[in-house]
C-alpha cells in the first residue's frame, strides 16, 4: 500500500494528473505565474502597477498557484543591463518565463487617465504556447492601486477556466475528443469570457469532425472575446474555405497572417491555404513581407515564386525564379521549374529566353512530355515572331526576305510568298536559286508564263542551267499531266515550252520522251480543231508537232517502251490524215505541200 502511495506521489511530481480522491491530493500540480513590468509610456507607472498586480494575485490565489519572485527577476534583469522600468519584448518574456519555470505569465499596459485615474489591460498567457492567452481588462479606476487590485482579481477569475482546460488537453492527447469538448464547455461556464477554454473547444470540435458552421460559431465567440486570436482566425478561415466562401476565407487568413507575421512556419501554412482557396492575390503581399523577414527560409522563397506565378506577375516571377536557381540548385532537378520559367518568359514577352530555358529543360529532362510540348510550341511560335522581328530590324536583308517567302508558301500565302521573293531578289541578286524561287512563286499563283521568263532570265552559269533544267522538267511534267486531264491544246503547248527548255539546257531521255508526248497531244487536238475550222494554221501546227512527236518518241522510247510504241502507232495512223488536211486547207504549191507532209514516219525534220 505504501509503495502504491509513493508511485502516485511521484506521478504528481512528474506533472501528471492525479485523482483528488487519492491521499486528498489536488488534481494537477501547482502552477507558477510570472508578472512582468507593464507598459506605461516610459514612466514608472508600469512597474508600480505590475508590483501591485502581483501583490493582488498573491493575496487572492489558492494553493494551486505560486508566484515567481518578481523582485528576484528584476534584480536579474538589472544585472543584464535592464532597469526596473524596462518593458520586455514578447520573445524576451517567453525566455524569462522558461528561466523561472513559470507555467503562465501576465503582461499588460497601464494608461493614466484624468487626475490619478488609471486603466489597466493585458493578457494572461500560457508559457507553453503563447497563442493560448486570455485578454484581461478592467474599467478605469480612481488610482493605480485600485486598478491593479481589480486587474489582479480578474486574472484570478480568468484562471478558473484553466483546470477544465487541462482536462480538455489531456483528453485530446488521449484521443477522447468528446470528453475534451465537455471539459472545455465546463471551462467556459466557469469563466464566460474564456478565450483559452474556447480555443480548446475549437480543437475538440475539429477532432470530432464538426461541420464548418459549428466551428464558425465557436471561432466567432472566441473572436468576440479576443479579436487577435490566431487560432480563431485560422479556424474561421478554414471553415470559410470548406463552405466555398472565398472572399471571407481570404480576409480571415489575412488576419491570421497579421498576427503570425513573425512565425515563418505559420506564414507558410497560411499562404499555402490562401493559394489552395484561390486567394493568391491576398497571399502576394503576405509572402513578400515574410520573405523579407526570413530571407534564409527556402520554403518561403519557393512559395513566393509560386504566388508570383499564380498572380501572373511574370517579371517578378522570372527574377525570383532565377534567384532560386542560384541559391538552391535542386530546382534544376525539377522539370516543373523549367516549365514554369519558360512560361514566365513567354508571357513576359521574351520568347528568346523562353525557348532557351525550355531547351535547357528538355536537355536535362528529356522524358518529360509536358516540358517537351511547351518547347515545341515555343519553337513553332518563335519561328514566325522571330522572323517578323528580324524583318522589322533588317527590312532590306534578302536572305530574311527569302526565308519569309518560304514560310508564307508553307502557310498557303502564295501571293505573299511571291511579294517577299520579289523583294528578296531586288535586295540581293546573289541569292542562291533566287530566280528559281521567284519562278516557283509565279508558278504557285498561276502565272507559269512569267515563271518561265524568270527562269530564262536567271541563266548565268552552268550550275544555273542544270538547276533550271531540273526545275522546268518537273514543272513541265506537272503541266503535261494537267493537260491530259483538261485536254486543252494550250495546256499541252505550255507544258511543251517547259519541257523543251529543260531538254535544251540539259538533254535527257526523260525530257525528250515528254517533249514527244506533249507534241503528240498538240498534234491530236490541232488536227481535230482544223477540220471544222478549215484552218491551215491548225493543220500546219498538227503536222509540225506530229513530226516532233515521231522523232522524240522514237529516239527516247526506252524511257517507257509500251507507251512510246502506242504513241508511235497513233502517230502513224494520224499522219496521212494530217497530210491531207494540210493539202486541203493550205493554198500552197503541191510540191511544197508534198515536201512538208510526205516524209516517212520517224524521219528527222
């Protein structure tokens, strides 16, 4: 039995809750409270009020509370260079509370009124978590002593919530959220203006999964007591987000950030929540300030960049992104980094940098499809815009104009391609294949006669002739095929002009065969047209082209033997008929007519 009692006593000494029914012990270990010097605008009023507040609390406290020795504290501060009237910063107060093992501390402000009247307001704060605090305020009193007495009494009343709060916190740690809520509500009944108990109630309701409207009611009640409660603002903001009330959530998160501005981790959490809720614009000034306050924090720096991207501040996003890469090389291992940086430069109107960044990203992360897609889009877009900028900068550069013509032709802007080619050759007559490019442009817009003139005008060297021969052979073949479809004599005649020029510049069996084929087509159609018109000119044209066809097809028939034989058979059948047409329609002497039409098939003329 004695051993059991000793175990319980040791548990109490280790700050564990103890049953009040065992050995008559109190439920929780005695708490220690520290009172620090109050603010008072530079006078010694704050020290005098703090001394009086400590005395009032000491007189009214029960056995569950002890006070840190304020006199000892002031002496220690004086040794550190402070004087008795010094007002400490919150961080210094927390450090002092840890030094004196204080579980709670009281801080405040004493404001003089008319005559000797004084108003005192302040906070009862839990040392373990400075967000757990209870605002304490009393009406203006006739004297500093009376104000301090009233303030001290209110502190003791506010402490009536703390035992239920400890029960609430212990229940939460044990995973009993319902018991925690019950304890928190008891704390609110004990002290209706309870802020700390309402904070624990919020935690209990969150653990229980209560809906947003329930959490808003509790957070609203807490804010009515303490408008600076970080826990209340965060709970309200999260609840508004859950309800889809973006504007209300944004304002609540901004208020939470205002009171958490010195806590980098809290700011990161708030900014992330703002981004998730579609409030990047509200997050922007918050994160900018936080980065200035915590320049060494890598997480905040990365969040800053993402907020800039989300708010489409492309110039600043590009600047911050470049700085991130220098400061934190790990960013280069992320395909998303290059994707977002390239996007920033593109939207900033700097396509060259955008392409360069995307190209580097593809080189480093060649398996990322999204990055490669952006790179492809940028390259294709840049090909047009870069050329437009180049033409604006170098309007008389023939090579740029020639390239512009090529791109226009690919897009189907044939007239534009012709104009650009004309300008290119006018600016630079030495352009390689310039005349053929211009000829093609004329050909594309349906002006093959002009194209042929340009080809002939551009013949200067043997190299020019060889290229021109290939060009005219290919275009002549195209025209010949079209003529076979249209069955118009003028179409065959145009094809023959191209093919004859090709055969003249670089004789070949292919060119000769096509010359013969086109000539036969002209002969056929001219003969057919000559009879109803009784035209000597048409009959003569048929006769002359029939001879050309027989000669060229016989000479170059190896290109297509079957076709050549068929053409020659038709020519042999057509020849007597054409000869009779010439004889009938042309008023010339018989010997001349006979000499023109009586030669055997295949003989050279």
